[in-house]
C-alpha cells in the first residue's frame, strides 16, 4: 500500500525517515531552511556513536538502543550511492597524569552493556592503538564497540539519494502542522522531525535547546585513527578524526537557547585542550567553529509519539546519531 507521506524537517531524523519511507511511499519533505540546512543540529554534530561513553550520562536502555543503531548504520550507508565514512574502531579515553581521578570516576560510571565493557589500558597499549600519542599518557580506557560517521558526507549523500528517488522537496518553508494537515494540505501520514522547531507546539512536554560548539580543523600533522576523549575537570573534550586530515573537536554543553557564534572562552578551551593531547594541532587550520542547539526534553530522553496521523520523533538531545536509526525504525513501524 502506497501512502502520501510528509516529512517535516530535513535534519538528521527527517533524512533517515525520508530514506526509509521513500522505498515504498510517495514522500514530500518540508524544510524551514534552504537545502544546506545549516540550522539543523545534525549538520554541526561530531556524529560520534558512543553508547558506552554516553552511558555515563544516559540510562542503560538508551545506551543499548545505541548499540542497536550502530548495527543499522552500515546498512543505511550502503544504500547511498556515494561513500560516507563510517568506522567502528572504538574510542580511546585518556587523561593527563594530574587528572587521573577524572578518568577513574568516568570508568566507574560506565554502565556494562550486554557483552560490551570498557577496557583499562596502559601506556604501551595506548601507543599500540594510537602511535602518535606515545609517551604522553600513562593510563586510559578503550571502548571497543564505539564508532563514528562523517555527518557532512551523510547529509550530502542522503539528499542526492532522495532526489534520485524523486522525493519532493519544499525548502524555505517553516510549516505548521494542525488538524493532521500541513498548511491545510492533507497527507496520509506526517512525520514530524522538526527538532527544536517544534518547541512551542509540544505543550505536554516542553522542549529546550542545549547549546554546543564544535571546531573543525585541518591538521595534516596529526594522524589519529579513532575518536579520542580527554577527561579533564573543566574542559573534557573529544577529538573525532574525519576523512582528509580533518578533525572535529567538541563539544561544549551549555544550558542555553542562544545559537549565536561561539565565544572566545569556548574556542580557547576546545583548542587548548586539543593541543594538550597532540602538539600537531598547533599548526592546524581552523576551518570553522560552529554552534548548534540540541533538542531535548526535560528528562533528556528521546520520544516517538503518534497523535492521529502525525508521528513525531524528537528530544534526541546529544544522542541523535547514536539513536536515530532505531528511533526512526520505531516511528516507521507505527505506519499501518
Ligand atoms: C555541537 C553538537 C555536537 C553533537 N554531537 C553528537 C554526537 O557526536 N553524536 C550524536 O549522536 N549526537 C550528537 N549531537 C546531537 C545530534 O546532532 C542531534 O540529536 C540531532 O541532530 C537531532 O536531530 P533532529 O532531526 O531531531 O533535529 P535537527 O537535526 O536539528 O533537524 C531539525 C530540522 O527541522 C527543521 N525545521 C524546524 N522547524 C521546522 C518547521 N516548522 N518547518 C520545516 N522545517 C522545520 C530545521 O530547520 C532542521 O533542519 C550533537 C549536537 C550538537 C549541537
């Protein structure tokens, strides 16, 4: 049975929903922004897939959903015609000697997930994983099940694929959803993926934005293989290697709805902390420093809900890439 389905919001959740639904149905995508979707949190994100590390901050069921999503990503990417970098080579977590208490505390708060646990490693094992960090760190943790994807490439490739499938796009239209219609136009189903754009319409469960800043660097003098997290009492950061010697350094987390440009303080913190991990960042080129607002409910848990013919996916907070494939599958399963 073919349905006429509208996807509202062409951010991370909207793309994944459109990719899945356009295999069977007629899909129209409405997006408030232009085709570059610069206001989508997913465009700014580091796109780390980190269920073990994030289990420190979220409930175990969400972290397990992260493992489920991890298995889905390769299949999603395989259906795209252009390459999208995906890796699952684990995450290395390190701390400078004076901050080893932060590393220990982090290790204690990681929740065991099925067979997946964090491995305590020494200086030699760190060198084996990341040769360029030799002699810099005495202790660390290795989280073997974790991964990451290149979100910029995923945004490009998903748009190209949906165009190929003749999905209709309506850009530059901030639409309203009411009486199961979009701007008075009826659809069989509406998939609401507006992220923070649904803020004033979620009456029962208020949404808020949680500000984050990330820096993207071109660093030809750095060769890290996998994401590296630095534990630090004030400036914990991660460094996510992307293709072509690019690195995403992130991310601040500030309880603020301000989406304005990054502050000097955040920029200094991110870049100084990265330099303490690898001195090769000194000569790196700062490609950009971007800000995004993570859409979050008050309990920081995502939600898939259905009212009439409107299915909403929202509240992905800092776990959009980690959780969206499983959440979109849940949403699609509610189409009868
Ligand atoms: C700095 C930063 C780093 C992050 N790092 C990670 C990470 O490493 N790993 C991870 O798993 N997650 C990460 N995230 C979180 C992840 O990016 C978000 O959870 C995810 O992008 C939310 O997806 P979404 O589709 O709900 O919202 P968005 O991606 O924000 O997309 C919503 C879209 O809806 C559009 N829209 C809004 N209102 C309307 C309307 N009325 N009509 C039409 N269109 C509308 C918007 O323009 C936007 O394009 C990070 C986020 C930030 C900000």
